[in-house]
């Protein structure tokens, strides 16, 4: 089915067409002035320019045509020619019953689904995930859910940083510490131990030590570079060692992402496309797209009309080392070959915008992208109270695991304050606290437009009041418990009754519920999960107003009670659906 706004738009478009004007002008949206009408159409302004008439005259003509349609309760003109529209309560009820009967709650499935690769998360091997990776994971996972729900075929790829200089740093650092390991035996090609010589904790200690040594001592940096080059050239011992680093890190990441409720289809990294790099670089050279510059091989991507400088993309440095952009280009080749996607989304920190501009231009110049549209979905930083990217109290990188533990603990406290889940079994209560904590973190992150920075404030994020995850979560849980009670009292199966034409008390809630498809479409089109957060919060607030203003279980009129229970059920389902698109799980009870 289509949304109420969409079907009204069709009706208004008909009126514009009948008046000899373009149909697009009939687009309506939710009114900015609900006191004047439920929907508004601003098309008369643009029509005035085309038809060289006064906007008001055009609006009058359109309104006269719409007044003949008995689905409208009111059509009027405001100001110079804004058209305000309200539908009848019967029309609203018909739409709401359609939503209630639809498993997709009125959200249409895409007519032409696409294949979409989403690149998000992007943690690095041997380094703990930082808050940038947290944002990439949360936003990317939400977009994957949203695209999949819309009907697209989605492929989520974690695209780990597992190649390049950091790997050489780790190898050369370990070679100093444990030179007797078989991986360093010159000329050895045979079997290497199956057991990793390092744990995740070892790796996390090894990396900062190696990085500091390379910074302080050029000889150490040189050794790391040499090890990187040997690894990339296929040195058997280094390759076996790298495999251990990879496996140990991925096991840790899987645990972290699991806790966070973030999923991926592919656990690929940069290294996996290494075999494609050599042939790609040669091909770009042969086609005259890559050229030498101070010993490096580069692709020039600047354009005459650039307003800011776009430096060349470096493919290989003078020592032959492969760069970040090189693996990104090779990854495009790989994705096009394997999935032939229509779209590739890169959910990565906005500070990498230039990098993606370079990569996209190079890919398009060389025609490596097949039919895919390439989009960088940037985001801002999560900051500490000092306004700088969030760190631990000690000034270090906040580990995802610790952050989630903090959120759970804070959520637990909030449950106690609110007297929720008080007498539940300990295990269930712990599970609820975990879900509330994750809802708090994810909703706070997704609730801002992705490009804006925000301050991490668990105290506020975990509150059960205000625009928070726990508030919306609680609204959904509370409705479920109401529906359970109705079921126990034999008042109809969980709100399956017919929705009656709304009265003043119910009207805004019904309108809000009919708006779900528009919120989903806005989130999809703008790649902006905050549209979903705004919607969920608005529904939860509207529900709370409705709940406070009218009788539900205590309503004595059977059909009115059934209608209100049906509204409760649709509200709950809409909240659960939107939360699921945000990657937020709803507990059974609280
Ligand atoms: N590993 C990178 C980082 O930590 C993010 C990777 C993003 N994805 C990409 N295709 N470059 O900054």
C-alpha cells in the first residue's frame, strides 16, 4: 500500500494536471502548521512562475477541484497560496485499518530493488576499536537494516584495516622480542604452528610499543617498512604470522560486534584484494591513467572546476608499498566482479571525505566501478565533555567492551530508580539492562544527524524521560504489557479490532501512525537514521498523550475499546519495527 501523504499527493497531482500544470507540483507533505491542516502543498508558488499567474489564483483553482473530493474534510488557502488539506476521519480510519492489516505497516517494498554493498565498521587488526568505529558500525548496521527492509539485496562488509605498515610494525616488533619463533627462520617455507604465538592482549600491547619505537627511531621504521614489503611480497613466515594476527583479532571483533548487535555478511579486509593490486596497477599504467611522480605511481584526479585542491591518489610509493587508496580501488574491482552492485555505500568518518573523493574519481576515470554509484556516507565525531573526540578518563582509547559495560551499569541504575524489572529473575534483569544500555547508546548516536558531532553523555542517554532510547523502548514495552492484559481479560486478541474514525483524542496518533512510510522513505533517501529516531520519538510521545487522555482497558463501549486496542497494537508494532531498523532490540517486559 502507499502512505496517506503519497495517495493525497496523487490526488493533488491530478488536480494540477487537470489545470494544465506539471504533476510534480502536487507533492504534499505533513503540515508545518497542524492548526491549519494535516497536510500542505506549496506547488502553487512554482506553478505561478510557469503559468505567469498569481499563486493565489492558481491555488484557488486547485482548491476548487479538490473540494469535489469527499475524502477531504477541509481544503483552504493560507498566505500567498499555500494549500492546506485535511482528510475526513473516515478516510483516516480506512488508511489506519489498511496499515493495521499490513505486515509492513503500510511501508511499500521497492518496485526495483537494487544490490547494495555497505562498507562499515572498518576496525583495524591488533588495535582496539575506538569510538569512530563505534559510530561507523552503528550507522552502517542501521542503514543495512533499512535498505534490506526496503527490499534491496544488501551485503554488509566490515572492511577491516589488516594490511599495510601497521602489519610490518607488528612483525618487526615481534621479531625483536621473540627472534627464535619459526616465522623468522630464514628460508623456512614448510609448515608453521597452528597455535597463535600472540593473544589479543599481546597484540594490543605490541602495536603501541611498535608504533612508538617507529616514531622515535628511523631504523625501526625502516625495519617495519621492510617487513611490510616482504609480507606483501608473500614471505611465507610473515604470511603465517599475519594469519594469526588476523584470526586472533577477528575473534575479538566478532565478540564485540555480537554484544553490540551489529552484523556483517562479509569479514573481509584490505588484504583479501592484494592479489588484484599488481594487475590493477599495471593496467592503470598501461592505459596511461597512472603516472610516475617523484618515484611514486599516482592517478591524477584534480579537475579544473575544483574549489578545493584534490591531490593525486597515490597507488604505490617509491618502495613499492601499497596505499590505503590502492586497496580501496582494488576492493571496488572485487565487489563489482562478485556482486555487480548498483550502489556502494562507505560509512566512514567525514574526515576521510577527501580520500573517498580521490578513490571515486580514480575508479570512475578507469571505469572500475561497473554500474555502481559510489557514495561516501560521512559522520561527525563523538566527543567527550571537553569537546574533543571521546577518550577514557586516563586519556586512552575507550574500548567498545568497556563502553558497553558502562552503559549497562548505568541502565541498571536507571531501572532501579524507575522501579522497573524489580522482582524479575536476575538473568532477565541483566538482559533488560543490557538492552536498555545498547538502546541508549545507539539511539543517542543515531538520533543526531550523522554529520553533526555530539557529546557522549551516558547520564542523559540512559534516562527514561526525554528524547532517549530507553524512553522509546519503554513506550513499546508498556504497550505490550497493556495488550497482554487485554488478552488475559478476553478483550480481543492483542488489538485485532477495527479502527473507528478517530475523534479529537485519537486523531493525531492515527495521523502519526499513517506517516511511518514517509519516515522510512526519508531515512532511506537521505541515508539518515535520525529520521527514524525523530519518528519513533514522535510516536512514543503521541502515544503517551493518547494514553493519558483516554480510557482503553476501562472503556465500556466494546467497539471503541477494540478500536483503541488496535491503535495500541499498531503503535507498538510501528515502534518495534523502527527500533529494529535502528538495530535496537526490545525486551519482552520491563
Ligand atoms: N580502517 C579504516 C580506519 O580505521 C576504515 C575503513 C573504511 N572503509 C574503507 N573502505 N576505506 O580508518
